[in-house]
């Protein structure tokens, strides 16, 4: 006993000792009326100060886990130990429903390639933490806490933290969105926003229309909610409108899902002309649109292209879901839904029923950071760094890869299509031997295609790693397939 006591740096020692003794009391290792070592003995045994042991014993006495007898020492109290004589073992895998089983099967974090130190990983499209503006994040936190810290640590509101809501409304208005009869709901990032919408919409046809390929997280959620997915192929300037119009004429859909800016995974930016036509077609067929505001800020060249929500003007058919996760701080888990007031009215209730509200502290920190103008400064720096990485990736792909098609107009990734004879999962297996990983493109396709495609995320790599990694992919590919560019 006591030889397994280990200290954790930074945590008060008396608390650690109290918890250690409490654990041995509650699990029966220290039985009732068992005499504990004296404070002097235990302090010497564990190399702790006597005051530390005294404080720990006092805390345990207060919790009535031990008692003191004058002149005799401290003893363990009579504690009820909930331990059955014949424990029941439940086979939980047999009790999982279809949604849980499907979610596990589609979980790439469990079934994908595991990252190891030293690898060059093109899997991630998360922001580079080296760019995080920690000085101003701390400044924003302290500023907001000094203003209303007590409020921020209490329960908040399901719709969101009002200052942030007002900021985001203005943010969307600056993008050209008409806010007439619109409202906003703060969410735990994009994924929860889409999940709340899918949980609320009536599944009359149980069918969704989207681009093909598309965001894998969206594919997972569509399937978990029981929607059949119809994907429309992409062209260089966005979705194929002829195919889209044909599909709309032949089938019925509950809603459509589009990523018009720096599309995930292709990186394509849908042209203004196609955005207008998408709005017209969806309106003609009375189909609502879920717009994924993915990476809209990471534009390295060209002029601003307004979101679909702006193109519909006074209409109310577009449900815009946004977040700063890919350009700012994904750990804050703050996103938003901007949509018709009537829809937000119901989504708010779903949000409240599920998670009560998004962390008010996270929302307030984000608001202060945005309000103080730090985001604009951060974005300038981030765009400069990411543009260099983007250009390095483009140049390396053109120099080393025998691709059929290369797409990516900005953002944090590129999408590559090879000849049909190339299987990128087989390529990944060979690259893994060299410590290079990427995302096989087939996971992003709604119909099982894309076996000859891959996505290269470059945001968290150095320019040298980008060049080295892409060069090695090219060398492995050419050697294994006998191809020369």
C-alpha cells in the first residue's frame, strides 16, 4: 500500500493525496475501522510535508470517510461499497442501433490511416496552429472576463450569445446577404448545425441532392439520418447544371446541399453565373438549399464571390451554415445557421433539447477577438502563409505528378484525378511505407466512384514537406504504374 502513489505536476498535492486515499477507501482496499498511518509516518513514507497530510486527512474527515480518535489516530469510516457479488456483463455491441453501427463503420479516425511522428501527412485541412494568434486570444479572453465573467460562466441561451449573434449578422450582411426576416442560431461548429437541420426537416422523399464528390462529414450525416444521396458531377466552375436540371426533372428531393466556395474536396469555386442559375433552378422546383460556407475567406486571387444566400435576395430558401473552424480556432467549436426566422424558431428548440447551448465562454472569446479587429490582422497573415503553401503544392503537383486533372482555386487543399487505371488506395498503401499519407478520394463520392482521385491537404505542412511529399508520391506512382509525365 502507498507505493503506487504518484504525483501529477501542477495539481495541489493535498488534493492528490486525498483522492488517492479516497479511492482506496471506496474500492475496499482500506476497510472500515482500519487505522491509517499517523501524519508524521505518512509524510515520511511519501516524502510529503506534514501539513499536506494534515490537510488531506481534514478533508477526508469532512467528507466522513475517516474519523479521528483522540490519542489513537485516524481510522477509516464505515463506507457503503456498491459492489455486486456476481457482476453482470452486458454485450453492448449487441445493443447498438443501426445509426451507431453505421457511424462506427464510417469513422475515418478509427478506420483510416493512423498518423505517426515523422510522417508527411496530407490528410488534414485544419489550420496551422503555428499561426494561432495567442497573444490577442489571451487579451480577448481577459477583456471579456473582466467585463462579464460571472455571466459567461453561468448558463447561456440556446440561440446564442447576443453580441456574437449581432456581429455575425453584420458579417453576413457585409457579404451581401439580405437579413430581412432572417435570424441566426449559434451552434457547436458546422457539423452540429447540419445535424440540427437534418433532425428538423420533414423527410417527405428522404432524398438529398448535392455535388459529387462532396464533404465527407455531410455524407455521414445524410446517411445516419436516412437520406438517399444523389450526387451531381462537378465541372471546373461548379456543379454540372445540365445534369442538375435533368435530375430535378426526374426526381423529388427534400433539400439540396452545396459548397460553392473552395468546395471540399475539389477546391472549386462556383462561378457567379452558376450560383444565380442554382438559385433559379431550386426556386423553380421549391427545393430549399443548405449552403456550406466552407473556407470563404481563403481567397488568394480574384474578386469576392457572394454566397448563395446573397444571390436569393429577399427569398428564404437558403439555409446558410458557417464557421471559422478551418481558418481560425477549431477548438472553440463555434458555428452558426443563418436562415428564415420561422426555421430558426424550430431549430432553436432542437438545439435546446440536445445541448442546451453552445459554450458561452467560447462564444464570448470569439466575439471579443472578432470585435477588436484581431481576425482581420490574423487573416492577412494566414492568407499570406497559406498562399505560399498553396503555390508550392500547385507547383509540385505540376512538376511531379502525372495527373489527369488538378483542381483547387484556393483554400487549404487540392484535389487530383488520375487516369482510371490508377487506384489511389493502392497508391496510399505504397506511400505509407515511405511515411506519406493523403486522403483517398473515393470517400468523398456519393456513388462509390473516385477510386482514381485523392485530396492533398497542405495547411499544416511546411513548403519543404509539401514539395518532398508530393515528389515522393509522384516517384512511387510512376514506378508502380510505369508512368512518365
